[in-house]
């Protein structure tokens, strides 16, 4: 299976919830990057990183087919 076929198969398994979690994971990652600015530095970086990982875990599992019979 080449890459275009694989990516089509992987993204076809994503639910609307998965897509929303990807969106929020990207937003949280943006906040992680924004911590380079003075105003956002007050947030605990480990907390934001945990949020990024937690929001990205379910969509990644769905895309790779984990949890499927």
C-alpha cells in the first residue's frame, strides 16, 4: 500500500469527534509555542503538553486502527 492509499484509509476512519480533537490538539500546541511570549509563560508547560498529548491520543488511535475489531 503506497502513502496516498494509506492516508485515505487512515483518514476515512476518523469520526467528527476525532477531527474536533485534532483541532483542539493543534490549538493546545499553538499555546505551547506561544509560551515563548511573556504573557503566556505563566501557564505550566507540562500541563499544556499533557493537554496536547491527551487531545491527540484518540484521533491517532482511530487513524491507526487501534480499538477496531
